[in-house]
C-alpha cells in the first residue's frame, strides 16, 4: 500500500492510502478526490486523469509509453517533464509518498 497525496488546483491536499496493484487514477476515483475525471475509465483513451508529478518524483516513475505521450497532447497545459496520466501509474510500495497536483481543469 502506498500513501499518495493528491493536490487540487486550489491547493487542497488529500492524502490517501492506495492498495498495490491499483492505479493512481483508481486511488483518486475510489476516494472521491476531485479534479481527476477519468472519463475513459483507465483505458488511456483520454487525458482527463492528467496530473503534474511533484519534481522529486519524476525520475522515480517508469517512463511514459507512446500511448500516454500521445494522449498528453490533448491534456490541458501539459508540462513535458511533469505531466502524467494517472491511469498509467501502477501503485506499488515504491510509490509511497508520491505527490501529484491536478491542473486547473481536465479536457
């Protein structure tokens, strides 16, 4: 299980425990975290679970695959280094302490 902090655009923080094997998106959905819409349900077919990863975590995450890169082109104000789709981040003990910030809106 990993403790993940989701930070809304307005600065409100939500620290939740997410079970290993789920995605960061599923952790947000299951805990009612606002700001991650996940319209496609985790199929990497939209960009509505877009977040900005805390700079300290960028190098600790697995690299983006091509499909994620393509979908991030449709995200609201993507950041080449920090933007990730939470449906593509599988939770494990290695993600304990992860911090992500939601953009102003999802598109």
